[in-house]
């Protein structure tokens, strides 16, 4: 299973194996991660699954939908050029080793 | 309830229970459990419809709009064979792609960015309300808190006319009763509906709505061609229907939970930042919106049972939210629970467009209570309010102390 590295705001690292075809959000919350709330359960309606993706790896990700783009304008922690919603990123073998930073706040 | 193995009309286990009866509303949980245990899909013989009560099936039906459509109505009435009692909703009672066009307009008006702009005013109103109630000490938490707070913020945020706001809750009661069967609740609601409908229709017109509110924002989308000028009032109507009574019952559920479970209240007192989670867990635990229907667009198998084309399927959201297959200790109200994935706001393309607003109201109100109130005590008889879709109380007498 692809290995994904989550870095908390305090610098703590958490490496999680997430099955292919599962979203980053689902995979991480199923393993009890703190720092992803996912109030809407992955329906791309809440922006509480916000993550900052390592900039050099952004190109590996699926393109952003209009809905995701609009929601990112309302995130609790400031939107950055590498902001994504983790429920919209489906894990593929190419994402093995992906590094994502968790924001200070989700709500 | 009697569960027969099979009946003519369906291969699903049959039940003669009436989930739209007063006895059921008084205590739905036991029968929810029986329906879940009976099978992945059950046949409600009284109404001749299939129903799903387990989390997996409810979630699957919600997330398959191609097979389980909304355009034939999300109540028991089939719009393919009968005329809707009011013009169809442009979001709730449509399917993609038609649905998505109208929905995009609401998404924008109720976006996270829009919520950030409302937060300060909603918080101040919540603090005023809690201060006022602390002064009084003893009051009825349904009219004086669960109804009064949303009514103090939502109508202004929408831009409703000042005159006639007393129609808001009765109108919503009609709408949510209308999704049920042709029972006394529905008949009585529709018999008295005319004045409420007339006020809402008038209030949804562009000229009736105050600038800067959600209503004006929806009408502004006609200028860019996203929706037509004929559609705009109907889209505004969705917020009149679903914007107040839902949060009234959501907040009522949360206050009722916190008053009943003192350990959870103490936890919230100690950590007021749990207010948003406490509200969300109340939406899972009580499921203020209990049920919706879909209609099948093709023959489909649910849990090994063949369901024909053009059949109504009832989804028990409240039963799914307490399914032990999905939730640990489902019958416990636990504000530290990870609630993500509950279906109290639905799921899939029709998932509640007002969920962010509902959470904002719940969070700031429970937050203000947690910071200012020390103890909550139920001091009189708790009375339930009966509605074919909404679950909540009519009366919750409480005493609070600082
Ligand atoms: C605790 C409060 C609330 C609860 C429990 C709730 C529940 C729900 C549920 C279960 C649905 C799904 C309907 C379906 O799948 O057929 C829904 C949809 C909807 N809700 Fe809410 N709701 C709440 C608050 C609100 C608020 C505050 C608004 C308006 C500001 C609102 C507006 C809507 C609309 C317009 C839809 C239809 C969306 C669509 O079909 O795309 N709701 N709600
Ligand atoms: S979980 Fe709600 S937007 Fe990702």
C-alpha cells in the first residue's frame, strides 16, 4: 500500500499506509489521525479536510474541480498555492511517499 | 411489530409498523433496531414501500442518484403519477444535471467564505441570547432558545421581510409533514397551508428581499445567467423551507442531550472548543431530519432483494446514524466521537447545502452556553412535537445557573 507522510503543525510526523482508491481523507481518518475533521464525510462540501501538499509533488495529484477550488477560499487556516482538500485526492501507487502538512485549524 | 419472511409484492422481510405514527415518534429507536436486524431492506406492508435502515444501505442509496432519483419526489408521493402539492423544488426534487445548476448557486451563497463573514454577528447574537436567558433562570428551551436563536439570526441573514415572520415555522412544518403519507398530520398541515404559502411566495420575490442577504445573492445569479428570473424565487423558497425548522430541531436536540447527559455537559464546560463537535454529535444522535424517500429509475437489487422500477424506497437516516455495524456505542451521546460520515445531513449530491450554516449556529450557541452557564437542569415534563419528517421537542422546561 502507498505510504503517505502527514506532518502536524508541531512538526510531528505520522506515516500511514493507505489503500489504493481510498481518499487521503478516508485513509487518514479511518486510522484516527488528528487534524483532519471532514465534517461532510468526503462530499466536497465543508473544507475541513484541508491539507498543504509538498509543492514539488503537487503535479502528481488529480486536477482540482471548480467546487474544490471554491471551497478552498473558505478554509479556516489560510489558503496557500499548495492547498488541497484531502477528500478529493484518491490514492494511487504514484503517490507513494507523498508528504502533506496539516494546517493549524480546520474549523 | 411482526416480521414475516416474505410477502407478495416483495421478497424482503415484511413489517407492519407505521413509522409515521405518534407511537413510533415517541420511541423510534427500538423499532429502528428491529428494522435494521430484519434485513438490509424491508417491506413496509402498510404503505407498500421498501425501506432501508442499515448505515451501508442508506449511504449507498443516498450516493446513487442515477438509480434512486429525487425528481419523482423525496416524500411518499410519486410525482410521476400525481401532481406535487406545490411547484417542485429546484434542488431537493431534481436530479443532475438540472440539480447541479441550481445547487451551484446555493453553494456560493452558503459557502465557507460566506460563513466567515457571518460568524461575528452570529456569535454576538448567541451571547446576548444566553445572557438574557441566564437572567431569567427558568424558561422553556424550545421556544425561548432553540426557536428564538435561529429566528434572531437566520431571517435577517436571508433578508426576509420584517412583516409576517411568524409564518416561517408553520410553513416549514407543512413542508416537512408533506413528505409523509396521507395521514392526519399531513392532511391537517395542508389544510391550513394557504396563508403560509402565500406569504412565502410573496417574500421570495426580488423586491421583497433585503440587499446583502442570501435571497438577494440568489437573485443576483439571474444577472449572470446562472438561473432564470423565473427560477430565482423558487430557489429562495428552498431556504424558507429548510433554513429554520431544521436548525431549531438541531439546536433543540443538542440542548436536550446536554441537559440529559451531565458528564457530556461537564466535558463541554471544561473545553468550550468542543461546541461544534457537541452539535454535530447531537445531529447524529437525534437525527432531526429522520427520513427521506427516493424512487427507483430501474430494477435494482438491494441486499439480494429485487426492487422494481418506479418504486419508492424510504431511508431511515436516524436508524443509520445508530447502526452498530457502523458506530461504536451508537446509543451514547459522546461529544468526543469522530462523527464524520454520519448521514444526519444526508450524503451525496443532495447532501445538505445549509450544513455549514447549521454548524455555525450550533457552534456559537453551544459555545456561548459552555462559557457562561454552569448547570442545566430539566425542571418539568418534556413534550415531543410530531412531524412526518422532523424529530424534536415541543417543550423542554429547564433551569440554568451561572
Ligand atoms: C441541523 C440542521 C439541518 C439538518 C439536520 C438538515 C438535513 C438535511 C438533509 C438530510 C438533507 C438531504 C435531503 C435529501 O437527500 O433528499 C438536506 C438537504 C437540504 N438542506 Fe438541510 N438540514 C439542516 C439545515 C439546513 C439549513 C440551515 C438550510 C438552509 C440554509 C438547509 C437547506 C437545505 C437544502 C436547500 C437542501 C437540498 C439540497 C439538495 O437537494 O441539493 N438545511 N438537509
Ligand atoms: S471532507 Fe468535506 S470537503 Fe473534504
